[in-house]
């Protein structure tokens, strides 16, 4: 496959062809009397014509050494000018011509377009200025010569400035487009990573709560079962549940970040959570005051998660405690409090170790995202309380959980 246009893949061939064309054109123009050629050419004229051919052929190096090309053509033009006047060794057929070859126009283009650094640009302006003086011959005032000389040395730099500005603009636009494309891919990857982390966090919250209930029920069955086989099966079930919780904690600990908004409906509501807790051996009571419709869906989901996490912690760390879940709906605020009494038994060590340690931290982040506050700590009577104060309404367009 081709890597680009032919002239871009073979720049040296293009430069050689251009140099050859300008050399032939300047030679023909000189021989027809368009520049410095005398009426009766002698040895000096033919020698100068050979030097002109060599000077014009230096256009081959106009990309790699543009200042050198300008210096060579400028030196040739100055030499011809001095030989004409004041040395008077050469008498042109037409005294009002410009002595410089046409190649000087292309030579003046090079330093401006191919200069890369600020130092190159400063030197370029100096060289172009001296070059213009040599070509225009201001010490021999002639409107025609000065005008043509200025045009000859100014057209190339002006075109070079235009093409250089165009090239820089195209490069900037290309870089901006590539950067935007890279950012788009990065944002897509970030969104995928955040979604995976959100699902992992939600899986941890949901599965931990359910498996904790299963472990507690298996533990209760181990104590109350009438035969040894049932007790042994219950113990195996309890141990498997604890192991599953520990493995889940290790897995989610790698993936979990700040949770994202979950728009799924709350299954069963707070009453179902309280009923499940009671069935698992932790008596719980739900007290709701006010109109539940006052809370926006986002606040309702946050309330559900606070209660679920608090009940899960009670099951792990406060065996034999009683729990009171109190939710008060007001016009502007929703207050949630989950309190448990002093534990009457020892917690299951294996079940307690399965905690990720991120429960209260995750709750606090969720609550702060809806512009609420969360307090969690021990009570004077030996119990524990998780209390949150939430706004009743949070717009669903906000990035909240």
C-alpha cells in the first residue's frame, strides 16, 4: 500500500526536477538578454553563465540548507553586479534589467518555510534583507529594477508565510481531532470501568445482606436441630456462607470505587428488610411517620440502602440485639435512624470477619451525594445507632446514589 502521494514519498526527486527546470529557464532567459547577458559574450560571460548554472542547481538543497542556497545565489548576483559596475568588466545588452536569476524567487521561499527555530527565523530575516538589497540595487535608483527586485524577493517569503501558517493550522486541527478521539475512548473506558465498579458494589451490598441472613439462619438451625446430621449440614451451610462472604469481600475490594446512581426500584421496601431480619433471628421493628410520597425516588433508594446496611451490620456484630428502624417523612427532610440494643450473645467470628470495612464509609458517601449527613456510633446503653438526615427532594438529573 502507498504511504502517501508520490511527491511526498520522493521529495529529493521533486527537488532535483524543480532545480533543473529553474536552471534551464534561467539559462534560456540569460541567453535571450532578459538579465545580464552582453551583446558580445566573451570568456567571462560564458564562465559566469556556468557559475549561474551551478548556483541555480543548488536549489536541490533548498529544504536541507535554505540559507546556503540564498547565500550562493546572492553571492553570484553580487559578483555579477560588481563586475558590471564599478569594475566595468561586463556590459549587459540591456542595462535596466535585474541581474539576479529567476531562481532567487524560489530561494527566498526556503528559509521562511523551512526555518524551525526562533534563531533560524531571526537569521532568515537578516539574510532575506541583505538578499533584497543585492537584487534590487537601491544604490542605482531605478523604479523598475527596485520594484521587480522587491517582488522577486518578497513573493517567495509571503507565500512561505501563508503555507507555513496553513500547515501549522492543519497540524493543530489534526492534533486536536486526535486528542478528542483519544479522550472519547478514555471516557468510554472510564464509563465502562465505573459501571463495572458500580455493579460490583451493588452486588456486594445485595448479596452480603442475603447471604448474611442465610448464615444466621443456618447457625440457628445448627443449635435447634434435633439430629446430628441436620446440625452437621447446617454447620457446613453456615461455613460455606461465611467463606462466600469473605471471597466476595476480597473480589469487590479490588473493583469498588465511589458508587454510581442506581435507578432500579427498591424490591419490597423497608418492611421486607425488617421482616427478613426478624425471620433470621434479629427482632426488628419499623416505625414510619409521615407521607412516604414526600421523599423523591433517589432519597427513597438511599434510605433503603441505609437500613439494609445497618441491619446487615447488626446481624454480623450484635447477636441477640433488638433493632428499631425509625423513618420520619417531612416536607423538606427525611430522617432515618436504625438503633440496636446491647447484644445479648457473642457474634459469629467467621461471619464478622467477612465484612469489607466499607459499609459505613460507603453509606456516608451516598448520603453526602444527596446533600445529607450521616452519624454512626455507639449508644450510652451499649447499643449502636446509624442516623441520617436527608433532603426530601433531590433532582434525579444530579449524579447521586
